[in-house]
C-alpha cells in the first residue's frame, strides 16, 4: 500500500518534471537521436575490428586491400561517434541546466509570494536547501539519467542485437551469466544497507553533539567541561568508526564482486566462442568482437543500478522543490484591488479574531480605532505578542474574522504593495540587505536624491558613522549586516524609514541593541518623525508609554487591557502592576 | 594535508597492504589477454579443445585470486581510512577544546563544525580511494604497455605515443575545468545568498514592496549560474569524444601494424587480439584515474582546511612557574601606585580577590584597543558594577578574569597572582560566569546544573536554584530536576534559561561570580529579588554585574563606568550621579529623577 503510494507520488513527480522538460523538447529529441547514433556506431566498431582481424590470418595471408577499406570505414565511424557524443553532451547540459534554472526561478518566485505563515513555520535553512542543494542534486541525477540510463539501455539492447546476429549460442552464455552480477550486487547492497543506516545514525548523533558543543565552546570552557565533553564525543566516535568500517567495507565489496562476475562472462564467451570457432561457427575476428561485447554488455548493467538509485534520489529532491513550488500562495489580490492613496492615518480594527493555529486562540474580539496622528503604545512582557499585531497591520497575516481598515478601506481589498508603502517599519531584528549602505537606504524610495538620503541619515544619527566607513555610503554591508554593530544596524534601519516617511509608522523601540544614551538621541528623531503620523510603538520607555494616546497591554498574544495611561492606572490591572514593578522606584 | 598523515601512523601496515593487494589484483587482470591470445593461437588454431578448457579454468582461477586480493585490499583500505578519520575527528575535537576564546572567535563555530563533519568525511573517502585506486590505475596503464612490449616491440610503440596523448587530454581538460567549477560554485553561492536573504528579510522586503526587484536580481544570478554551467559543460563534454578518437585511432594503427607484422610472420592473430584488449583496458583506467584525481583534489582541499585548524595554536601562554611564585609572594607587598588608594578602600590591607593593573586589551586584527588602562581592585564580598554603552568593553573586561582572553598590556591578578601563572582549569574553577547568551545543553536540568560542580548534592543544587530565582522554573516542570532540556534549551523561555544558567554558575559556589548582562530577560522584580539573594550568599563571593540598566548595579560597592574601553568613572551610585557625566546621562536616559535622588541623598 505504502509502496503503491510512493510509486504514485513518484509518477506525479515525473509528470511534473516532464512538464519542465517540455520547453526543451527540441534538444530532448536531438539528444535521443544522437544517443541512438552514438550507441549504434560504438557497437559497430568491434565488428569492424573483428573484420580486420579476420583479414590477418597468418604470414602471407593478409588482405591489405580489404583492411584498408575497413579501416577507412572505421575512421568514419569513429568520427561520427565522437561528434554525436559531443553534441549529445551539449544537448543534455542544455536541457538539464535549463530545467534547473526554470525550477529555481519558479521556486524563488513562489518564495516571494508565500504567506508569511509558511516562511515563519519552516526553517529557513531547509527552504534554502530545497532551492539550492535539492535542485543541484536533481540536476546531477537528471544529467546522469540522460547520459547513462538511456544510452545504457540502448547499449544493452544494441549489444544483444549485434550478438544475436553473429551467434545465438554465445549470446545465450552472456545473457545467462550476466544476471548473476546483478544478483550479487543487490545481495551485497541489502547487507550493507543496515550498516549504512547505523552509520548515518551515529553520524547524526555526532553532528548534533559537535553542533551543540562547538557552537557553545565558550560555555564548555568556562565550566571546564572539556574532558567530559571529549569523553562523550569519543564514545560516539568509536561507534561511528565501528559502523563506518563495516559500511565502507561491505559496500566496497560490490565492485570486485561484479568485476569477478564480468570476468566469468568473459571467460564463458572465450571458452564457448573458441569451441565454436574450432567448429568453424565463427571466425576469430567475430570472437574478438564478442569478447569486447562481453565487456560492454555487463558494464551498463552495473551502472544502471547506480543510476536508478541516483534517479530515485533525484526524484525525491525534485518532489521537495515541487512541493515548495506548488505551495498555496498568499491570498491573491482581488482583481479590483484599489491602490491605497491619500492616507492620513485612520486605522480601525473591527471585531478582529486571530490565531496562528486553530487550537490556540490568541486575539479575540479586538476593537481599536486610531485617529490620524495618534500614538498607540504596545506594552507587555517579552513574547507578549507584539509581533502578532504588527503581522496583522502589515497584512503579513490575514485576520481570521473581523476586519482591519485603513481610511475605512478593508486592507484585504487594497493592494498589498500600496498598504505596506504607507507604513514605515523599524523592527527590533535589524535586517539589512547584503548590498551597499546606499542601496539599503534607498530601498523604500529608490528615486531619492543624494541630499535627501544624507538628510535622512543625519536625522537618524547614522551619517557620522557612515562617513567614517571605508567607502562611506558605498560600503558594502556583509551578509546580515556582518561588519556593523547591532546599534549601527538599527540606526540604518531608522534612516531607511526616515527617507520615505510614510503616513503611518510601526516602531519597535529597540532597547536591546542600542544603549540608552544613544537611544535618547534617536528619540528626538523619532519624535520628529511621529509628529502628525499615526504610530504603533512597541514601547519600553516610560516616557513613550505615558505620552501615548492609547496603550495596549498584551500578554500571551492577547490584548488584555486598552486605554490611556491614566485610565489603565485607575483600572489597577495588569498595566498598573507592570508600571509599579518597573518604573515606580 | 601532509601533517594530517601522522594520524595514519597506526595504520601503516594497512596502508601498505591495501595498495599492494590492489596491485596484485591488477597484475592478474593483466594476464587475462595473454591467456585469451593463447586460446586463439594454440587452442583454435590447433583445434585443441582440452587446451581451451584448461585455459578457461586458468582464467577462472585468475579471477578468483583477483577477487580474493581485491577484497583483502578493500578491507585494509576501509580499515585504514575509517580509522584515520576517527582519529582525526578525535584529535580535532580535542584540539578545539583547547583553543582560547580569541582563536574560537577568529575561526568561528560554523567553520569548525563543517571542518569536523563534512570535511573529514571527504578526507575519509579520499584516503579510501587513494589506497584502492591510486596505484592500481597507473599500474594497469603502464602494465598494459609493458605487456604490449612483451608481445611486440613495434606495436608497443603505439602505446608509448597513445598513453601520454591520452593523459594530456584527460588531465588537461581536468586542469581547465576545476577552476571553472570553482566559479560555478561561487555563482551558486550567490543564488544561495539571495535566497537566504529573502527568507531572513521577508518582512522588510515586503514592507518596502521589493518582491519584483528581488525576483529580478535572483533571475540575473540564476542566469549567470546557468550560463557558467553550460560553459563548463561544453568544455568537459569534449573529453569523452576526444579520448574516444585517440584510443580508436591508436586501435586502427595497431590493427594496421598488426596486419603488417602478421604478414611478415612476426606476430600471430591471437597476439593482435591481445594487443587490442590491452588498448581498451587503458582507456577505462585513465578515466577512473581522472575521476579519482577530482575526488583527491577535493579531499586534499578539505584536508588543508582541517590542517589549518590544527595550526591554530592556543596563543595563551602560561607564565613560568617561578615567575608565578614571585607574584604570589609579592602580591600584597609590591603594589606601587595602589598604596594611596588603599586608604579609601574599606578592606585595605587585604589581598584583593581580583585586581586589574593598567590593563589594556586589543583584539587581534582590531584597529583600536577594546580596553585601555583599566585599573581597579575587588575585595572579598564586594560587588562590582560595570556599566556603559554597547561596545564600550564591558563584557571584554569581565572575560579577562577567567582568562577567556589575555590582556595585551598590564596584568590581571587573582589573589595577588598573575592569572597567566595559574593553570587555566584551576582559575576557572573559582569563577562562576553567566554569559549574555543563555545556553543550556541537551540532557536533564540536573545534568546541566552539574556542569557547575560534578558532585554537587541535591541540597546544593536546590540552594543554587533558590538563589537564582529558578526554583519555580524547575517546580513548574513535570519531572522537576529530571526534566529533559532539548538542544539549545529551546523548550525553555529566555527568562527561564537565564535563571537556570545563573543557577548553574552558582552551584560551584564560586569565589568570583560574573553576571554578564545576564538578567536582561528578567523583569525588574525578579531581577531585584535575584540581586538580593546573591547579596545574601553565605560564601560572600566577589560579584561582577555587567549591565546597561542602572537599576541592576546601583547597589554595587563600586561601579565602573566604561566608555570606548576607558574607565570614565569609578565609585558608588551616588558618587557617580554627582560627578560622572557619562553615568548621569545613562541614568537620565532611564529615569527622570536624578536631581531629586541627589537632593534626597544630601
């Protein structure tokens, strides 16, 4: 049942892969034709060789005229084979790399429109590995499949045909002994499988330990646990070595064994062929041709078993990428989606219900009305769910029921782009693109002038440190902001928003990466920026909270209290408690 | 790579026997065409059936011997390769355990992890392949040539021409394509980079509505990659056809020469067949050799990377023993520059537990000093607060105490002795440190706590938990102390992890307790309770509290205010509020009542 399922899945994967290959059908047909040419001419060569040998009987019994003729044909055949082989390789590369490129493009395009829910719910490393490693593996498998599977099968069929046309009896010898080689190979593979599994289990365990301990080497050393950890490591290492030896050894028996069986085939052909030759059934040249077929015939068999595993692996990889490509995208925008313009900052949340998973309710019946220019402060303990609110406002996630409206328009009825352009967002996690500082700053307003950009950087207190960087605004920031300190990254993120200054702001006051003194300086900039703009602020600082028009107290993802500072103090609930524990000295 | 070979030492026997048996196998393989030739020339020509059967038995015998030899070889080579890799892994892991923080910073954890896993695996399969094939393939190639010479000198000359020609083509194409493959890898990395960036920055990118541009830049990188792949593909695609042409041209030459020689009665028909067979053996082996070389180059590259980790030595030196004796005795006597200050200190005359003497620290490769001329002393029972902005050197300062790093100038003393004169292990056993990043390890809570002290009693564990305000964390778990911690402690919240790491540091009853911004995830109330409990510890450790919050350090006996690595203020909370501008600014950024506090204090 399970097997059938898997085969079913494999079939659908193959069908989908074929759809990708379809764009390259000309190359595919060409490649197949060339493969036929290659195989036929490759197989024809031993026959020609045999014919030459038959002209070399002994002293004085050599027909040079015929040999010359045959050699000429040989030359042509060789040239044709070589040309066909080369063209076939080029075609195969074209198909494979083209398909891979198309798949990657589709996968990436899908990533751009996947709902945040999917991206948040999957490990990024795993998604990256689908787009990069899986596709690569698939390419290898596909290429190998093209170059080896098809020609392999053709070679087997062709050899059989040629052999049969020369002598049936000897062909039977070859056909009967060859399966032994397959049998031996699969016998060994089965034995080896267990060892390989145990090896990879031990390897996984070891990698986990390495990951954990080396990743936190400083803690290990701080507590003087080096020896204990090494003991732990050695114990796994010993097991790994044990299984590894067996797995490596058993699997490496395969080659000699199949080679031995091939030797048997060769011998069989030699004996039977010689005996037949004595009886005059075949010539010596034909025998030599048979001998070289015996070599060629068994080789594809040995390769095909490898190719099939490789192909299965490739299909599994393809299935993983295709799964990503077919993933449900975010709700598409309605055809009549309006472009949100003339935003002054009216935001209303109407009976909003939201939860990430069905079994864990989060936001229930949440109502909020924000007037233009109002400040909404979100407070609460760490992990209180402030990101949830940001997710909903920016429409990274859609509400389960109820509605969020900007300027009275349901945000699901306007284009995502225009909604998001009206928000300026500074998050605590400071993400910058691996590009120059200029490109990062201009992200929200590519058409900004140099003066505007510098002014924004100045306002965010970023200009002075940018100027001191080796290439100023053209300094390339390493991946994930590598060379900059957390505080500097934060300043750049602020400058990025300062430049485009949209009518609504989402600010995550980042006390974690900027020290309080620097933050104070930025506060002024923030204050200027918030002037006349609707702002949602995740607040830690008392002054921000107190001056907010509305305070939302969140905990465990829910909004528990809502009101102004005074109102909430009078209510004497969660907020009042938090206020007393943190700020009342 | 070469230096790694010492780990092969224990497998000397195996690494000689494996190739030896492989060569034996190859030798038997080389005999087969001769047997076939004999079959044709004697058996078929002489119509001698028993001879043919005899020869075929000989061939089977050769095959069996070959099989035995090669399985023996596979065993020895697997044993050597796997054993070598095991030893290498052990040594590398042990080596990393002994590196100092400075070296760990330069190398980086992710690099070390790759070195230890995939790189070593590559080296293992490289060694295995070398032992099995490196001698076999050339042996067959040259063996076939030698055999050809035993048959006929003139025909063998064709081999002499063909083999170098083939080698030039095979290795030439390889030499050209290997650097190109590196370029392909580089472009693949670009594709990977963009993908990763788009996942990590998904919120920002969508907030700025950049999806289209990102798709375009991915498309460009994707195109570059495909273009390069096709380019390299076209070059490597040449290899097979060209070798095919060379080997078959040689075959034609061989047939023609054979014809001439047979006609002259120098060669027999069977011998021509044997020569043809030798020719085809060569091609197979050359291709194997080329593949082998690719694997080996990869393995050598991996091996070199591993070796470069071995070459990183722990740069921390241990001062000579006698030097340490000196400091031990002179610690409390010879302290120029400190005599005057001693009078202000409450515990004058005592030996400070920790003392910094004009300490500076510059990280290797850094342009500017991280710490400059830090000078202070901490006496038993004292609490030292360290405050300053991001990057002011707070963590670096406390990291000097357990010798995570060594001062580049000046001295750090533990009870009057230069920390560099003490065995690192002993020194660290006196220190309980809680790092910024709260890390727990896979295992039970108890096992994690025992990192602090292997043989701690249940009471000691409980006491530490109580002090760290972590008792409720444990009590809240179903299995209490035996609750399983998943890797990295993911099943605990940040605050819970922080409290458990504090407990872990307390279990060993340290003489010096360092809290490196380790209450950041705690709310103010818990933080306050924690500070109080630590203040009441019976062993009166010296406590270093690193923080950005004045509330966390205001009770300290002495507060160091750091800015850009320099101490810009030292004193109690009130003193600093009065006269340290940086401290005032920090305080003002968190509270608004400085004037009031100062008035009240008067």
